[in-house]
C-alpha cells in the first residue's frame, strides 16, 4: 500500500472511529488524521500479530476493519489522556 493510500485510510478510519464512539472527541481533521494513522498502524500490527493478517490492500475489507478497530482503540486512549485537560477547577 502506498504512503498516500495509507494516509487516506487513516483519515477515513479515524473519522469512522469518531462517528462510532459516543460523546464528543476533541480535535479537528489533523488530529483525526494522526489518530487514524496511528490507529491503522496499531490495527495492522495487532492484525499481523494475532490474526496473521497485515494491512496489505487498500480495498480489502479486513484492512478497513483492522484500521477502524485500531483507530477506536487509539481514540479511547486519547480520550482518557485528554479527559482531565478540558475540566476547569
């Protein structure tokens, strides 16, 4: 998969992860892109480690599901890290 295709996959996977998770996640499109790319990397790594299925083809359903699952995990971690920043005391 090319670098540009991986960035597009990460952006779309990050946006879908934001739609799936309830509540309000901060960040604009750049944060979505970064979280999606990190999530796609995480999903690809976990997929190759656990399922023996790496991210190989852009149009493969397994690639998209792994990237979205990884983005959801990264977005959950991002929400836990940034949760205290939005509160004012």
